[in-house]
C-alpha cells in the first residue's frame, strides 16, 4: 500500500467516523426533543383532565419516532416501514382533527393517501420477505472501505 492510498484510507475512515458521530448526535437531539414534546403532551392532558383520540394519536406518533430511533441505534438500519407508519398515523390524526372542516374530496384524498401508504407497507414487507438483504458489513457503511 503506497502512501497516497494509505492516506486516502485514513481520511475515509476519519470521515466515516465523523459522519457517524454527526448522525448519532442528530438522532440524540431528535430523541430528546421528542421526549420533551411527549412530556409536554402528557402534562397538557393531565392539566385538561381529558384525553382525546387526537392526544392518543399524537402520543403514538411520538412513540413511533422513538421506536424508529431505537431501532436504528440497535441495528444500524432504518426500515422504510417506520416513516410510512408515521405518515399513516399523521394522516389519520389530520383526518380526525379536521374532519368537520374537510370537503368530501379532501377526505377522500386523505383516506386514499392512507390506503396507498398501507399498500406501500405491504409491498415493502413482501419485498423484504421475498428478497431479503444480505448481511454484509460493507453495506452498513458504504463510505468506509476496510
């Protein structure tokens, strides 16, 4: 290995480590902010002495975000399904909150979007079962060459 390739190899490893640290720091900030938002929502429910379906769906959104972060920390992978689930719950929450002000066409559009997201989850799940990923370390961090 010549000096140029050794230097390039060290630079790639340093950049890969730096990117990992920024990624983890960003995830920790998101997890912390989500936890604060969840606590704020719980305090608002306790203060109001009332829990509505929209409150529960909001809490479910927070839990989905935290589950997504936890899954990423434990496996190093982020399944496409998690953001799809979050989008489905967010649309359901929007539908419940604004149902009275919605036109029939907007309601149909939102429910169609939820249905399309559901179909997307089924397709992704089928693809993962039918065509599983190979477990190779190089695919986890493609920017770091060992």
